[in-house]
C-alpha cells in the first residue's frame, strides 16, 4: 500500500485559538499581523546576516521565535531558534540557508491559513 505522507501542519490550531482567547476572528487578525511582521523580519534577518551584524540578527531571530511560540507555530519557532544559534555562532552560511528555509515555511503557513476549509 502506498501511503502519501503529509507534511506537518505549520500551526497547532487548538493551541493558537487558546492563545487568541478562543476568538477565531482575533486569531485571524493575529496570524495576518504575524505574516506581515515575519516577512519583514526574515528580510531584515537576511540583511543583518549579510552585513555581519550577528548580535542584531540574534535579537531579531529571538523576537520572531517568541512570536512563533506564542501563536503555536512550532516549525517556524524551531527554525528561528536555529537562526538564533547560527547568529550566536557567527555563521553567515547557515544564516543564509535558514533565511531561505524560513521564507519557505512562512509561505507554507500563508497557504495553510488562506486555503479554503476542506470538508
């Protein structure tokens, strides 16, 4: 039997809804704000890495990791933690790779969040 393996959900919906006080409309607002902020943050992280500003990169990755954890986005939180570690290690190659991965993961969240609900 050939089973298709699905990728893990970028969002723990139950936990995220709890974080939003059980209000789906508020959760939607939070996710939309997160998507905008994280998009800018990832671009900023790439610029900081290219400029060798690793202390600022570490702070930005830490901030975005916290926002990801608050909204129950475990995959993004883990990758931001990896970026934070790469900044601490002053590793521009790892930071560049992680920035690309973060862009892809954020795209997956955007698609997941905006996809029509399936029956």
